[in-house]
């Protein structure tokens, strides 16, 4: 097998060798006498774009089986990365008698080169120089659960986000007829993959390349790059994107949370009412997700954030979403966004409002009453009893816990942004009050479970 000539990286890791014959394109370094192999290998590495790692002399030791200590260690230390987990795989190695061979081992990693071929050039048994070659196939780094979403993934322009074909999305969304929402600049569709996994597809309303400016493309890519970094279980995570020229398509593919929005369950009579524990779990899921988003550098801040952008899973876990297509622009150089971009302090304020919604069951801006923030201030000033503040549909609730949660909400909506706590502190305070940890706030069954099962089934065949 010829050595590939487009390396991405070189690294020394344990491998499971598979012998390749010399007539399959073995480098000249292997055919040279032992004394000149190092120089020949160095020369060959320059031509092939390889990096030689320095040899470390090692005292030869023999195992009971007759194989060298070095090869025995390879077998013992072989670690296969599978979905981010380290699993020791004791697989047999070839005989040490074949001292000059090209070895190959394909690996799938969750943080490195996906579906790569690793070539190990073993110059001389235990005392050797290694040229390790990693060649990526037609995929960027792909998260393990995403691989099965597309039969033929294209190279991703953002690491970790696969490119999906329009034809796949058309089939999933019933020829884009299953519309579930829209904004001023995009359409939202619900789709179902062949595995049964439900997805949400957000597609730009711009349908002509002539109307798609450089600013549009820049904002589109920034959005994908930003969302791809979140990776939290309480976030509507980005699964992929679609970028095609004929017909012109720019779309993003997200997880789908089937249980509606938090707003619907709090304020719409037809929706299922949330009990006390469900509300605590939802408030904690939101807090943990925002904490993670704000820890990123730079922080990821949703374009809009309210109870209408909090979606619920089958088991009523919260999923923060940022499905709008743009951040700061509607996709045109001449049209500016009417919505002011939020910052982390504004998000903390909005979290306080959402927490008050969860506790009181009132909408933020009722038509014939005071805004929620102003109405709640009556309680904060000691002029309203707690029982009057709380949602009457809750029935009984622990008053001490409710008082403490109201105090957190009050600190979040402080008129002075500089006095508002950071989300890390908010999450810590909420955890102490509710005793709901991150695991308790996340969905019990991941919406990607069937996709993961599909991948494992495909790999098994």
C-alpha cells in the first residue's frame, strides 16, 4: 500500500498492526541495508510529508511467549477511542520476526481526525524510528453521534459539524412541507430521519445566490461555529448544516424537543401543567446550560432568550435554543437588525424573568396588568405575601425554597447590570437551594439515542 502524501498530523500512539507486503509500495527506507535505513527513512519522510520521531534505545526483553517486550507492550497498551471512552482491546499482534513492515490501523476518535488511516513505519523492531502518518478521509472531525445522520458526509468547514445533503433534508422534512414556525429571515421545519430521530431544520428564506452577500456568508458561518461549541445536554444542539448552490440552500439542522416550549406549559391552558419538581428541574437545566455557554471564550449568547425559546423534551427537561438564523444581522448588508444583541448580563436578567415566570405562572408583559418584573417588586418590597406571588396552580410548595428562589431572581434582575451575579454563581446558588444536580436536570433519554444506535449498527455491518 503506497504511503499517502497529504498528512494532517503525526503522532505516536499504540496501534494494532496489519502487515502490508513490500510489493504494495513499501518506501525505499525499508529496502535499504540496516545501516542506511535511518537516513533513507528521513529522506523518504521529506518526500511523503512525514515526520520522523526520534528513536529511544530500549533494552531488549523477551516475554514468555517469545515475542519482544516492545510488541507485548503494544498489545497490552492498545487503546481504542470509542465515542470518547477509553476501552482496552487485547487484540493479537503479528509476529516479531517480520521486522520490516508497513502497518496500518483505522481509528475513529471523538476529538481528533475522524475516520483516519494511521500508518506506522517500523524501521527496526524495538530500537526504531517511527514515521506516523495520519490521513483524513473526506470528513472533518465529526462527533460520534453525528456520523450516521448522513450517508455521504462532506468536508466540514467548522470542525465537528458535518455537511448534510439537501436531498436528505428534503426527504426528512417531506419536501419541506412540514413547517412548524418561521421568523423574518428563516423557515423552521420538522423532519424525521430514517432511524426515527426527529430533527428541526432552519432554512434561510434567501433563495438566490445573487441576494446572498459576503456578510450573509460570514454571519452564517459565525453562527454555526458559535453553536457548535456549546455541546450541552440542556441545549438544542446543532447536528449539521446544508450548503448547496443549486438550488441555493443555506440551512442548519438541530435536535428536536417534542414537548413544546416552557411558555406554552406555563401560560397556555391546553398544555400540561408543570408541578413543583418539574419547574425546579427546568430552572436548573436552564441555569447549567447558560453557565456552560458563558464559560466559553468568547461566551455564546443567544440572539433572543425567553420562555418561548426554552423547549422541553419528552421527560420535561429544559433545552435552551438559539434557532434564529442570524446574530446581529438579517442577512443583508443594507438591512440592520431591530433587535439589540444581548450580552451575558442581559441573559442573567432574562433568566431572572424566566425564573419569576416559573414561580408565578404569569406572563412577562400582560396586556392589562403591570409587567412581571414590576409586579414582583411589590413582593420584594414586603408589600405582598408569598402565597399571592406564587402560581395558584401549584397547590402546596416548600415556602423556604420558594423564598430562596425569589431572592435569586431578584439578584438577577438588579437594575444595575454590574451588580447582577454571573451565571456560574447563579447555578451554584440554585443547586444549593433545589438539590438538583446537572445529571438530574438533563434529559433521561437523549434524543440522539436512536442515531447512536444506528451508527453502531452500521459499524457492526
